[in-house]
C-alpha cells in the first residue's frame, strides 16, 4: 500500500480500496498515517462521521499532523460546525503557518457566519501563501462582492479566470454579477457569453436582470 491515500485523483475509492485501508488500521492501530489515509478515503465517499473519527484518531496519535486537522476542519465546515472548523484550522496553523487551505477554511466559515471582515482577512492571508490559487481568488471575489467592493471583486474574478480554465466559466459568471451591480451592461453581457461558451449555465434570473439593464 502507498504511504498516503491520494485525495487528488478525484476517484471514489472502491470497496477493495476501503478494505485495504481498514486492514491497515487493524494491523497498525497506532499509525496516524493509516488512520489519516482511511479518513481521506471515507471523506471521498462522503462518510463524514467515520471520516471525522479517523482524523481525530490520527490527531490523538500525532497532534502536529496538520493535514489531518485541515481535513477534519473541512468536514466540520461541510457538516455545519463552523466554530469547530475555525478552531481546528487555527490549531493547524499553529503547527504549519503556511497552510493556505486552513486559512480558506476559516474564511469560508466566517463568511457563512456573516462576519465578512474576518473572512476577508483570512482569505487575504491565504493569498500571501498561495498567490496563484484559483480557490483563494474566487473566495476573495465573492467576499468583496458581498461587501460591495465591486472593483476588487472584478480584480479577483478576472485573475481566477486567467489562472484556470476549469474555473473560468464560474469566474466569468461571477464577473457578470459584479458588472451588473456596477451597472455595466456591455461588460455583464460579455462575461455571460464567455461563461456560456465554456459550458457554464448562468442562472436565468441573472441573465434576465442583465438584459433589463439600461444601455
């Protein structure tokens, strides 16, 4: 078995994969890596309760295992425990101040709590760590949009579109929203068209609202 389960493949683990990872935990109950790998696989299957348990076990065995703490925080965010997400992410940053994902987790949690200033601060910290992260630029764009900082919103959505074509459709859609609020019909229409060309379907209400803007 490889040292760590790959969470980057995007593939849901098969039953055989899980059985292998569960066997590793049985054979090596004191191995934080074994619990961490199983936790990742369970998270990919959206088995949040069991995944959370495995990450917590890994952390009991190795409190400084920041990757496990970041993933635990992400599950807490997924299940609505915003304060728990912030707590675990802050602990991860104590051991690894360079973990941009921990900052993103905190930012999303604060955003969902409606604390936009703190969300913005967390996303900006993430940006200093990973200046070319599409996720960070999208989150910054959304936060500035919610705060009516439209020029900054446009700046970050534009950068996200430049960085990754896979996210460009959503970024162009969000640019259309920002330009709608700026009252720029031409720019809003242009970005809706760019989003559509990439296969991104904008909400009909947004399309209609843009069409009704004055020329």
